[in-house]
C-alpha cells in the first residue's frame, strides 16, 4: 500500500471497512517518515511508541465505541501544548519543556480518537508552519494542524500544493497554543483535499469556556463530497460529518471579487497567469467576477509588523529561564541570568521582532506607531466590510511568488516580509481565508486564496471544493523512495524542500533556520 497517496478520508474508509487496521496505517506512515524526513525535515519529534499504542487502543474498541475518525493518524505543529510530550516552539529557550496539559484542540483530537504521529518543525515561536504543509505534501501524514498569524497556514499550503485554512478569529480555541501575537494567532488545518480540511476544522471549531475569545462556529460544517451519516458510533466530539450540498460543484449566483491592489507587478508573471485561469474557472462554474478595491492594503504590512511585534514583545517576556526551559549557567546575579538566558535562547528573527515591538510600545513612540497601527487595522476591517456588501467572496493569489530556494532570501528581511502582502490583511480583519491548489508556475505550485466574511467558513469550503474539482490540480507527493525527488507530470518536485525556506506567511527572515 502506498501510504503517501492516502487522504484522511481514505484512511478512515480503510479502517471502517477493515481493509487495514489503525496500527497498520500508523506503521506505514512511520515508515514513510523514516524514508523521506531526512530530506523534508518536517518532524522535530516522532512519537513512534505512543502512536503505535494509540493505534492499538483504537483497534481494540468495539464498533459502537468508535468515533468517525478513530485511529486516523495526524501530526501537530510544535506550538500546540501536548500533555507529556516535549513542546518547544522550535526554540532553544523552551528546551525540555513538557506541558502538564493538552491544549483544547489536542484534547478534542484525542477524544475523537486520532493517532498522534509526532510534533512538526516550525520557524521559532510559530513564525511559520512551513513543515506542517511539507509533511502533508510529502505524504508523511494525511493531515496536520498549524497556526496562522499573518499567513503561516495559507502561504506554506500554496507553496507546497496542499489545502490550508485559517478560520475566523475565535472559531477555534487558542488555549494551549503558545502565543506569538494573541490578537492575530489562529489554529487551522492542512490537508491534501478540501474535504479533509473541512472535516478537521469541524472537529476543532468548538466553543471553549476556558478561552474568552473562543466562539466556535455557528453550526457544524457540511463536508462536501461526504457520504450520509452511517453507523460510526457515538464517541465524544463530532462523531459524523454532515454531507455537503446537493450541487457542490456550482458557484451559481455567487459574486466573487478579485482585489485590484494585487494586480500589476506585485505578483510574478506565472502566478498572475494561474490566477487569471482561476477567474475564468469561477465564471465557468456560474460565478460572476468583479473587481474590488481595498485601498487600505498599502497600510497592511506596516500595521501588521507593528502590532504583531508589539504583541510578540509582550508575550515572549514570560520566557526568562526561571520556571522552565533553557537557563544560562554561571550568571553572577538575577539580571545577568535573564539577559544571558534570553540572548542564548532566542534566535535572530525572534530578537529582531522583540526589539521592534519593544520600540513601538515605548512611551515616546506608542502613539506614533502602535496606536496608529491599531487605527489602520480598523480602516482595513471597514474596507473588507464595504467589499462584502458588494460581493460574496474575495479571491487573490495566496502568495505573490512560488517557492524560492532554501535560504535564498534570508539576508533580506524586507523581501521576506513583502511575501506576506496577500495574507496579512485577512489576519488583521480576523476573517477566514483558505488556500486551494490552483496550478503551477515554472513547475512549482501556486495557490488561490479565498476570503469570506466572519464565520463564512461554509461558503469558503463549498467554493474551494468546486474549484478543486474543476481545476483538477495534482496533489500527490513528489518524493519517492529514499527521499530523492523524482519528476512527475504536473507535480512540483521541490515543494516540500522549498517549504522550509518559504516566507510561510509570518515566517520572517529566519525561515530556513529550523527546517
């Protein structure tokens, strides 16, 4: 069995039909990780023994005890607290930290019976989910969870040719998500198909009374292409997905706006060409494409990097080596211990952002920078409100470029930050955004970003599914035996490797360090 070809729904079908056990599938994915992760470098820690034990426990349950997703493997970004498992945010300052609790999304996945393959690599302190996308693209896991602060789910998904979704701010609990920028961070799924991404989001989008920003979704999601509810039992959580609409492949009556400010020279020619093909496909599916202007887009980068770094400065102040994580040795006094611990524990991009954020929050510059950025954020939100008064959805390229080589832009932080241009407005406004594979430019994947009003996840999923089925972009992994990339028709051979050096939304200039 070629495990790298399996979606989460295919894994579920194999387990339910008893064509394969959860343990068999789990061992196959673990074999796949051993086979290719030397090339992809997606995993920080592989929980082999725990994963096999969880799979055996799932197989031992009676049919009436099993949830719909019982025994299906998954991998988690190392920013999610997992009880009894080292969780470091890929940072030296959290070396050895083992959370005493599960984050809410981790608890929900445990209750649903999913098997945890391990913790995924990342840019330090969640400044990118590049390897969460690469692991899915390389077939090391059928799906994964990441976090998105300024595009860290959508951009890696685009660059690796998989589906990635940032839900509405508040749709998913952040309890147990180690914070980077609290008003921007949101947890979301990576998957090979829209159907899988929708099912995973449906599992985790639940109101959490322990997170005051958590609202959940107004109603359970309808999963496009899902079969009607059967006898999968009544385990905790959403036991059975709801089937999609009767006509999931139509955009009839939908007004879809394409953002004027993302035209011109902002995007590479190949990306623009793929985007034009997507607009034509939307028209063929019955939608109406209209140009929409978001004048405040030009303020987004400045506003984001002031707000995000300010919140980063405040959130990361708690890491001082006193209670957990790395602590510098041989300090003469407490202040020296603080200084040396943080100097040794944080990487260069984290230090850069702490310094920028501290400067923006300082008494002499607060009004000039931070307060102005918050006012710009309000203007950005109002521009989106005006746009959604005219259209149902907005579309844009997910990334203005295709994946670039590992380390190619490390020395130019500004170039890295500019890669976020298409994604950060969505975070500033707290809107949902989804990236779906749209085609290829120069042999590398290009993603289409679909944006909707608050809590319009269902509309995004339906539109993305229709486009996915119509465009028919290949999503099979390029890596074959031994981790050596092998050319395949319509497939980008370097996507998983390139992801490590991608902008990854809010990855900044440290993109290649941890992957």
